[in-house]
């Protein structure tokens, strides 16, 4: 991957081109080594589908989600107002992001601060691309493989999106195996509410171990995630049970890119 | 009018007056909270109330408890039609005044009897679940002491009321069989006729049976009036508050956190000096006490009145806690305890107001009951709000209390302070500057 395959909105605007959608990369997607792979997989999908997208690049900054959830409303609003100014400055109408936390904040919390956009989670976006026939992926390496999906709280319970990620997985001809606690009853990975950035409070067990144990219990080949934080938590959990050789934790975007050899 | 009628009228009057007074006290306590206007999307609100409170849609997510609860719920709603007749009979000294309805009356009394039996059995099973099987959510430590007794007392009272109702009918039915003058043949008694058989009522003298019938009649109605007045002191208040509480449900996406408009004003003036900072809101007069506007919640005055209604609506079933990832992994946090602590604190504040005529600071707050450790264990996953059968929102209280800790007391977890610094300085929660933000595109 090189810079040319990832245009920034500043460059595009300078060329007089309006992107079809803004890809909000998010901090995890930009800086976390594991999440960067998800970002790249999603970019490969966007390019394969010939989506005219752009990123904010260095003008992107944290949505403020962890600050707000950790009680720092000032910091949240400083971030949010700055982002709204940038997004409105470019006349952004439509945003896609691979992070359910960014998704929730941009979609639900920015309107109160003057930023109203159509915001999509990348699983919704990929699902739409597939339905429109803009990308064609046939099962390939995942045909018949047992895949289980861990619902991110901020996508599922938070925003009532349970089907888009599942529809994408079914298009991979995979055998979708549901966890006992799924959809509305999905168990958190343990990272939400700014927990990602702190040690867990004292307890008998880590939340991600509890969840990973449940996921490993259905004997999947792949645990599919739709959130960079869930991905980290579950990857750590699978390692805790020494199962990283047999069970892979993959984002939906990575599975699609891999299946379609994009 | 006989002496019994006069005693009856006085009893009903006194009980109604007491109940009204207590409900007004609960209402006053709820309104100690911050003002919040909740009246958007009324159509949707009525639909949520109908589905969730009236239709018990979230109860049946757990089929066994849900089914049993619906029997008790339907039993109490429907059997209370009987109370109407009891009140008329009590005032005028009549007996089964509504029996002129004939076949329909038989149907009513017959269905009351089956429901009464159903309630009796369901409550007995509930007692077993709590005290014999000891389901985890019924023995967790926040229920130690009064809450556990409260739960058992409610179940035992319901069983006693249903027993009195069925024994009363059993005696009545036996007397009807004998053609007693006062006990005209009316109603169908599918359950109590069997009860009469079990207790061999046919062997009793009519005088004894009349005594049993009268004692049970009085016990039943006095029991109901006493129970009514017990509600405002008990978790059982949910039978009333479930309805308004679901009407005022959060309709926004579960993970959306409300904006603090005052902060918006301050941030805007920090960024652009030409914008004047917002004026401090004038202190709010609550129960004769000036409450200054603060960031987040230190005490119940700083929470929305809806959070306080949530607290009074909680029946401590613990479904929230049994789904909470923090609680499941041994952390101190229990969403149910958050609600119980909030209610206990409002009650505590209410008692001071009752005693002194106005609120005087007692040196305590919500934070006296709810520790920082509990607050920092929440992942905001909303499993609790999803699980709650009456749409209570513990996350909102947790968030408001976190806001107070951070913005008023500068109390947080060290790692979160680093995260704040990173966001502030680098625009990311980690120590990577904006110059690194595009590094992923290379290679």
C-alpha cells in the first residue's frame, strides 16, 4: 500500500473532486499495529469496488469518545467541535468508519454540536457494496469454515445493527455459528467505556477471558469482529488459552479482502 | 347503616388518605432531581409503555420467571375487579352485589379463582427460587438484610391474600349449598369448592362458616389496603411506576450519551475569545435549599428526575447485574446496587426534609454509598439497560457520577489521566502525534 491509494480530502478538494464517502480511520485504525491491518483491508475493498473515498489524514483527530466516557466532557467537546469544524469545512455528508465507537459518536453525538452526517459502519458499507454488485466475493478460503461473530456493543445494542455483519459473513459461504450470548444479549469484550485505556478494576477474571472462552467453546475456525478494540481483547483472550494456532480473530473487512483476494 | 359498614368506610378512607400522602412524598423526592423535559415522540412512548409495561415484553426474555410473573401480574390486575364488589358490599352491607350479572358473574368469579390459585403457586415457586434454590441474583450481597426480607414479605403477603380469598369463597360456597338466607347462590367456585372439600367445611356449623367467611373477607380487604400502603416503602412500588417509567424511557440509541450544553458554551468561548463564556446558572431552590449547578452528579439533586424515578421503579430483580460483564467477572460494580443506593439516598434526603422542613446538608452524598471502584468498572456496554424489564438506565447515573469525579474533583484512574493528556496533546488516546497518523499508508 502506498500514499497514492489513500487520497486525503484536502488533495481531492484541491483537484475539485468531491468524494463519495469520507473514510474515518480512527485512532486505533491509524496507530494500533493490529488495527492498521483492518484499515488496509478496508482500503483494498474500497479500491476494488472503485469507491471514490477520501480520508482526513493529519486533520483527523480523536472523536473524543474515550474522554466523554471517562467523564471528561470538556475534552470530548474540544475534540468534537474541532472535528465538526473540519468536517463541515469540507462539506462532508457521508462518513464510513471501521470503529463502532467512532461510528456511535459521529452518528449520535455530533449532531448536538452542529455536525450531522450520514454515518455508516464499515460492515454496513461492505454489505451494501456486495448487494450492489460492486464487489464480488465468493467463499474462497472461508467456504464451509466455522465463523462466529462477536457483536460490538456500540454497533449492536447501542445502534441496533446486528444483521449487516452477519449478511456479509454468509456471503463468504461460511457456516455462521452463533454464540450463546449474541445480538441483544452479546457480552462485552471488556474494552468499552474507556476501559481500553486503563487497567480493569479488581475482580476474579478479565472480561475478555470470559468472552474468549465462550467464543472458543463453539469451536470456530475464525472469531469475526467488527471493532478494533474487540479485536485486541479477543486476540489476547485466544492467546490466553493458547489457541492462536487454531483460531484466528479477524475483522469482517479482513475476511472479505482475504476471500476476494483483494 | 351497620357498624361494620361505618368501620369499613373509615378504613378505606384512612388507607386512601395515607396512600395519597405517601405517593406525594415519593413524587416530591423524585422531583428533587434536575429538571429534564421528556415529551418528544409521544406516539412511540405510548407504544413502548404498552409493549414493555402492559405487555411485559422484556419479562418473557427469561421464559420461566416471565411466565410466572405474568400470572401474578394478571392475577393482581384482574382480581382487583373483585375489590370493586368488596367495596360496594362493605359500604352497603350487601353480599355479592354484582351477582345480578348471572352467567357472566359466574365466569368472573370462576376465573378469579383460577388466577388466585395461579398467583398462589407462582409466589410459592418464587419463594423457592429465592430461599431454597438460591439463584445467584437473589442472594448477592446488596440484597442482604432488608431487601431480602422485603422480597419475601411481599411473596408471603400475596400468598396470604390469595389464601384468604379462596377460603372466603370456600365458606361462602358451602353456605350457598345449604341455602343460607344471606348467602344467595351466585358465582362459580371451581377452586374453592375443592378447598372446602380439603378442609371438610361441610362438617362445620353454619355459624363457624360465617365466621370464617367474615374473617377472611376482612383479612382480604384489610390486607389489600395495608399492602397498598406498603408499596411506597418497598421495591414493590414497581407495579405502579413501571408504567410512567417506561413511558419516559430513553428512546435515543442506547450508547448515545447526552450533551452537556453548558460545557459547549465554555468550550466555544475558550476556542474563540470573542464569544462570551456562558453565565453561571442561578442556584436552584430545592426543598428550601440552594443547589448550585455543578458538572456531573455529586448527589441526587444533580441527577435528572428520571434517574430518581428509575430508582423508585427498581424491583431489585437483578437481571441487570446478572448480565453485567463487570459483575460477572467479580468486579464490585452491580447496576442493581447503583439503583438501590440511589433510592436509599433519595429516601435519606427525603427524611431530612420531612424532619426539618427543608434540606440541610448532612455531609453525605451519593458517593458515600457508591465507590469510585464501582463507577470505574463500567464498560458502558448497556447489557443492564437491555436486560431491565422496566427500562431503567443505570449507565446514566454512572456517567454523571464519573463526570463529577473528573470535572469537579479531578479524581480519575492514572491511566485515564495519561489518555486525557494524549488526546489533548496528540489528538489520539495514545502517545502518537498527528505526524504519525498517515504512517499506516506506507508499507
